[in-house]
C-alpha cells in the first residue's frame, strides 16, 4: 500500500554571476515564471553547465485541496497503484449534529430533522454532489430515516 501526500516546497537555483542580472530582469518582466521556464532560459545561456538546483526540503508544507485546484492532496493506493481513497471527495455523517458534510471543507450537505431529511447546502458545495443528494432523497427518503449510513454509502459511490 502507498500513502501519497502532495506538498509545496521551495527550489533554489544558482547561476554564474555573469547571468544574475539577465535572469533577474527576465523574472521581473514575467518571462521566467517557474523553475521550468528558468531552466529553459538557462539552457540557452549557460553553455558551461554551471547552473545548479537545490531542493530546500526544510520548506516542505502539506498542500490543501483548495491550493491544488480542488484536486486531492492525500491519496492511498493499493499495491497495483490504484487509488482506493483520496481526501477531496469525502462525505461524512456527523452523528452529533445529524448532518452530512463534504470534507475537508466541512461544507453542509444534508441535515436530518424530526420531519425527515433537509438539503440545506452550503453555497460553495460541489453541484454534482448536491444534485446526487437531492435525487437520492427525493427517490428514497424513507429508506434512510433509520440508517443514515446507507445514504452515506450511496453518496460516496
């Protein structure tokens, strides 16, 4: 089994002194916007191969899905390297508040009231998930009254 974490990390690049001002100007002008574009520019300039790159491991920080275009930042993979769990599309049932929530953002999806289920969504929630929740409740509301975990299973599949 594999446990993958997407992280942010700084990269340090050093160049020969004769290229420093050229590179600095290209960064300020927007021609160099990443380590990749930096390397492309240096490939044109540095025939001596004196540029060096260093990963600054002590700057590593865990990324959140919101920083990753709402894509997962934690994955669990089986031995075949197939994702079996990811942190972006988790729906949980909170027993204490009788609510379904989309994690990790903690968006409210569904509440259980004395009169049944109520879809009172947070506005930022994924629209496809909201439609799925509404559809399941419209079709089978009574099926889920006694066991909300049955609804949870259908929401995450």
